[in-house]
C-alpha cells in the first residue's frame, strides 16, 4: 500500500461528504496475493506459530511453583503466570487445531469471492453470526465468530469476501473494508440456539448514532475497564503476596511497576477517546494522501505519514501511529480521512470510518510545504 504524492489537491474519486469509499480486494487472484488481505494474514499466522511452543514452556515454571508451594515464591506470581500463559497457550492451540497452517496456506491460494446474504437470512448467538448464502444451489450457512463491532457490521450489511471452503467446510472471510481474513466455516444449518437478530439501521449516521461504531466503542470500553481493574488488582495482590512470602524484592517490584505502567499507558488513555466518539455529532471528511512510508508496526498495527487538507484549504502533515490497517487502507483507497467531530487547528484528532469498527487517534501536524515546481 503505497502512495506517490504529487502537488495537486487530491480528489475524492466521486465520494461526496456522505459517501465513504471502502478498500476492497480485486477478487481475480489468490488471497495471499491480494495487497489488502495477504500481508496481515501471513503476519498473524507467522506470529501464532511460535506461541504454540513458547506459551507452554513459560507456563511450566509458574505451574511448578504452584504445585510445589515453595514458601519463598509469592503465590500470586505462580497463579497469575500460570493463568496468563496457560490460557494464552490454550487459545493458540484451539485456534491451530481448528485452522492448521497447512489449511490456511491452501485456502490462501484460492481467490476471494463476494458472498451476500439478506437480513432475513441472518442468525446470531452471543459470539457468532450465521449468514445464509444468497443464490446457493442448496442451503448453506456461513458461520463466523466475530467481535461485537464486526458482528454489527454484518447485521447492517450482510456481505463478505470468502476464500474457500475446503473439503471440511473451512473458509477465510473478510468484511467490506477489512484487511484481515478470519476463520469461518460453511454448514448446512445455523448454529444451535441461534435467533434472528434485531434490525440494524443502514446508511450513514452521526458517530453517536452509528450502530457499528457504537458496538465497537462499548466492547473496547468494557475490555479496557476490565483490563484496568485486573491490572490494578494483580499488582496489589503481587505486593501483598510478596510481603507474606518474606518481603518485596527487586524483581517483584519491577514487575508491579511494569504492570501498572502498561495499564496507565495502553488502557487508560483510550477511555476519554471512547467517550468522545460515543458523543460526537458529526463526521468531517478531509482530503488526504499518504506517502510511501507505510509499514507494519506490530502484527495488526501500522505507521504511515502523509498530508491532509483542512477545511480552510491549508495543508498539514498527517501522522498515523499504531493505527489499524483498515484506516490506512481506507485513506489509501478513498484519499479521505474521516475525522470524528470538528478538527482543530492541529494536534491529536480522532478518526474512523462510518459503518466500520475503526477508531484511532491521528496527529495533524505542522503546515506542509507545497512541493516546488521543477
């Protein structure tokens, strides 16, 4: 995903202020060769494989300390270490058994195709969405385990991109505008105890009324609060347990400091942004272009730089730091950045995509210099 910047003001490619464009795969080549879908998929599965062995190995010393009940080792350290690495290893193992690397590689060689459904052909459970494939010669249901924001997006727009299925019914799916292929399966019936969903309004609405963004905000806020509380309780328990075991030594104190700092720097700063997005009344689409300095910062986070045109016509530098690939792909495709609320003269702003569970902080920097004519 690269962008060559020229000296002209970018056009919106036919997208008015209330018509966001979405990045989409071409669909005429294997999924692994799609610039939008291939790199994130390969990065996720490459990062998952070491965890199959690393998490169990790290669980052993903590579980041994819990079983042997060494009085010199704080009980909280053994319990928290066993729970964290044990559940992480179990999650990776279940995911790997359901979708081994060989199956993912085979599915990634198949071209992605667009599959649509109807509002009447949707069923939901607490964590799953099932969509009856429209136009299939026989009854086929696409079952997906999705987070709250993506579930709401499917209910509002029953349309996905699918690679597969294989002989066992396994498939990879991506929602419109998404960059990550997720595991799914195709069956002849919806999940047990599934029910028809409540109607979800379609179309562009204010951020505070956007059902997809609202579901995403509520889910992220819930996990942020739970993570903050769990981190604080774990830190207090570690200190209390260390004192009961004979005193707080330097490693335990360092672990507590790292735990509290991670909560303070990753979870707490996001809560005000979530509240701001939940109460915003307007979207402000601003023309923007990205340069070719686009790179992955982590497995599912990206960095990018570019330029943006403010409502008064001035140019400013645009910096995207640790944002979702969906936001980068949307700016790259539509040449627009959707700012939540009214943008200020500069500094931090909140950006998203109408109808998608995307919410990231961006930086509107100094005035950009116009390129000199040569």
